[in-house]
């Protein structure tokens, strides 16, 4: 999905997954644990580059790289500030406002800092306001304690367990109270223009 905006929160800046991100992302996805937690297959660098283009053009996917960039950090994003990614998948043909969300903080040194929580909330706030999403769901490996804890803290409720994949599914229905909370988050979020290197 071609999104022409960056989302700036208190601790993170979400930048649409761009060509210059691919090399670092490819290094992350050599980690067997990350592959298992994200139910991913290893790709070659050319395959990863092709995937980035495909995802950018796919109207059912919105992929942002999470950068560890606070409000007061005026620097441009670079590989050193990359922390992980946050994604939206619109796979429900019968209900386009039903959206899968996932988060990965790939850099071990950037885990446990609240980056994942803020990234998910920013993404949810943007999706509700700009895309009309009314339900989020997330599929999480049963051994991924960090993600299980995060989504529970955010108010997601367990709604399914798939034994074959050893995955829990959590859901979040956007009611008026949640909508107001997410609207306030978006109000405090800066929407930044894309840089030339991001295209």
C-alpha cells in the first residue's frame, strides 16, 4: 500500500517500508527465532528487495519500519535507528474494516523500551481514523511471551487458538471508548512528509 506519510510519536517514528530499509531488514530475518515468531521463510536479498516492492504496491498491506526516534530527534532516519516493523493486513474480503496487525522489535537492544507498544497504538490510531478499521486481530506464537503480554495490556482479548500452528489469536473491537482513546493518540501524533530517499 502506498502510504505517503510518516507517523511521529513520543518514542518512535513509523516510516513506510522503503528500498533503503531492505538490507537491514534482510539481516534481521536471518535470525531463526525471528523467523519462527513471525512464521516467515528465509529469503535471499534479491527476493527481499522484490518483496518490498510487491508489498509497497499491494493495497491489502501496510508495512512500516519502526525507528527509535523521539519527538526531539531532528535527525533523518538511518539504519542505526531501525528497531523493527509494524504491519496491517486487509485480508477479509467480506469485511475490509477487519484488519490483522503484527509487530516485531527485531533489534534486541531496543526491546523492553516501550517501542512496540507505541508503534502498535500509532498504527491502530491511524488505521481507525484514515482507513475506517473497526476490528483488529493478531496471531501470536504461543511461546512469544513478549507479544502475548503486549497485546493483553493493550486490551486485546483471546478469541481463538490454532493448535496446528501453536498460535493464539487476539482481537480488539473499536467501540466508542476505544475510538476516543485512539483519536487522542492520533491528535498527539505528528504526520511527517516522506523524504526523497523513501520513494
